[in-house]
């Protein structure tokens, strides 16, 4: 049985799109709400940031255009990933390594997901191309899932709110 990770979050900025060989990769970061209630009963806002890579075949031109128009800052997405990794780094402040009051290094962790599927939950329609905004709106429309292309499996700033 394969491990599967699901996250729902907002894009913190527009996705970067790059062509690599016969494929296109979208790199983006989502902010996932991880808020909690502290011992005093007060809500504490906290977010986890996940870096994502989503591969598409160049042959899927409609899928590439669809993804690039919707992978923009503020949109709410659900990602599915079968491959997660994490790396640690020491935080810097003004090009200097940061240490806490005890003299210990301040370490941070970055999680990275190889995305196999994206579901667009909330899309800012004002950012879509003129061609797509002229289509009739369907109020009962379900979220759209963009699946990972088969060929991609073989290839190894701002606040969002």
C-alpha cells in the first residue's frame, strides 16, 4: 500500500512554470492552517508551508494552460502527494546565522511534496483569462481535479491571506 498525503492550503504566490525536456513543472508553495487552542483557551494562528512540484507532459497543452491559470496566489487547493521529503536549515537574519537566547542555532524545517493531483477548491475568477471568463458560470459546479500525467512519474513573500 502506498503512502498518501493530502493537504488543503492557499497558494502564497503565483506558481513558477519551467519547461524541462518534454515536461513542464509548476513549483509553488501552499500555506496550511495549523492553528490550535492554547492552555488558556485562546486561538493561536499558525501555518505550515509546503513547497510543491507538479509535473505535466508538454503534450497536455490544455492541462498546462488550465493549471497555470489557476495556480495563482490566494487560490485554495487540495494537493495529493505520494512522495514527501523534509530538510532542515539554520535560520538567518540580516545575512547572519540566528541563535536563540541559550546560544543554540534556530533551526527550521521545509517540507516538499511531489504533487500527483491538484483539486482547485476556491479559484479567484477575476484572474482567469478572458477566454475562460466568457463561459457561463455554473453555481453547482464541483471542484476540478487535475491528475498527474503518466510520463511525469518517470522523471526524477507575501502572506496568502
